């Protein structure tokens, strides 16, 4: 006999099944959401990593070109491909966009000050990726993207590097004119000496924005290792170091004692010059000049690289135009105003001259010179790599100055200094 209570139980026990079914659907939906969101976040991290690596690779190639024919854009795309994001031009699922310079209206850079020319690379990586469960509500593919901007910044921690000690000296001041740097320091491999002050003997570093002279070198400290030649890290200088010095061809060279201006012959990559220079001043047109037999007189030119092959250099003033003497802002010798190969150990004498100042807007490179003498007035460099330095006498002007911002030319500043690449966005 079946009682009514038992009958009611059997009648009502199936009513929980719909609730269980709804609960299972809800749980599966949450699992699907968690899986797809987790996968999306994972893909986003991969995209961001690829964009970061690509932007850094492009910025490195932008300012440190090699013998490779690869452009900064291609270097960036190659780096993205190595991280699993091969650009297929939009045909498939991956698009890698490289902008040099970064687009001014690309968030979050909107309204910000534009990056200096030839310093920044923007990479945007986009890829469609599969959705595992949430695709039942629509498309089976989701779209993700990541953006990165890498910028190369000049390392202005040292703008004067005193490399060798040819005459048992280092940096010496015997008169009243100081040696000063602006926003950067000094690396010295020799003794720093001034009247009444004995600086570091061996390797020294003199901190930025200190005026060194008759009262000493504030902030000078010893370093544990020698300062190295920075030429290999500087594009224009590394190019000149890799080129064989051409043998003087008298038939094709220019006798500078007979002219007041010099130009690079049309269709040639450089000019050969001897007996330089007798003009007042001798004006040089843009380009690369190999000078044989030494240099003397008054020089003036913009966009010029001088290579002093085998002689000394004596100059009293560099004309009265601005910026007296400036390096190229493009081309293979970018940023290098003066290059004296290590095989040339002759003395350099740079005096302020009648106008009281001489300026070299770019890198001045003479790593093994016997002495660089400043006998008065003002001599200013944007970047100086030299052997011994001796500053004498008085006269008008402010002594020897190294100022990385000389001329305000971003291309020179970017190319002429060792740089580091950082992610900025």
C-alpha cells in the first residue's frame, strides 16, 4: 500500500532538474568567460612584448646603423616576427605598423610635444585570435592590439673624453682661463692639474656643470677603469674609422693656398685638399674633406667634416658667421666636424682669434693628439675626444667650453653622443 506522502514525494522530485540545468549553464558561461578573458589577456601580453621589442629594435637601428641594408622599419618588423608576430600585410591575422616619427595623434601621445627628429619609433601590433566559448555569441575571432614607442636619448653624462697621455699630461691649466662643461662631465685618463691644485692621477671623472680652473676641479673623483674611446658608438665617427684613408692624388686634389673657398667636386663623395688654407677666411661648402700636410689659417663652413690626415692644425678664429663651423646633419659623417685619425699625433692649436671665439658645432675627434692647446679667447665644442689638453694664458673669452647643445641641432646631438634606447610610451 502506497501512502499519500510517498506519492507526493515521487511527484515533486523532478522539479529540481530545471534549476540544476540553469545552474550548469550559468557555471559554464562563467567558465567560458574566464577562459576567453584569460586568453585575451595572455594574447595582449604577447602583443605588448612584441611591440616593445620591435620599437626598441627600430630605435636602435635608427641611430646605430650597421652594414645591413635593413631599415629601422624592417628591423622593427623583424623583431616582431621573432616574437611570433609576422606581419602579413593585413591578408591574414597579423598587422605590424611602424611609424617614424610616431603619429602625433596616436593616443596617448595626443597633444604632447613631438619627439625630436630621428629619435623615436612607434610600433602597433594587431592580431585576431580565436575565442573558445564566447564565440557562440558572435564572431569566432577577437581583435587585440598593443602599442609601444621607443626613443633614443643622448647620454650626456660625459661630453669630454681625454683618452691618451702622449706627453705625460692629461688636462692642464696654466693660465686664468677655465675648462667648463655644460650639462655633462669629463672623463680623463691622465693627470688633472691646475695652479695650486693636483687632481686625480690616473683615471678621473669630473662631474657636470662645474667650472675647473685655478681653483681646482670640483667633484673630481677617481675611476676604477680607463675611459674608452667613444668613436665606435658614434655613427659618423665609426664610419670614418672604417674607411681607408685615400692616398693623395695631386692631379685631382685642390691646392688650397690658391683659393679662398673649397667645395666637394660634383659626383664625388669627398674632396682632397693640400696646402690648407690661406683664405681670410677659407670657406668650405658642405661635405667631407681629406686634408693633407696640415691645416692653418681661418676656416669657416656649415655641414662640413674635416679629416686631418697627417699634419698639425693651427687656427686663429674660425670666421665670424654662425655657428663658425658645423658638422653635417645627415649623411655618413653625421655629427662629426673634425676627425684626426689615431695615426696622426700632431699638435692642435685652437685660439679664439680676433673675434674672441672659435666654435665647433659637432664632434671634434683627435684621440692621440700630442697636445690640444688653447692660448686665449674661447674655444667651444659640442663633443670632444682628445689626447692631452693644455689651456694657457688670458685674453678675452671664457676659455675652453664643451656644450652639447651648441647650435641647437637635434640631429647632431642625437648622432654625436653615445645614446641609450628606452621605452617612453
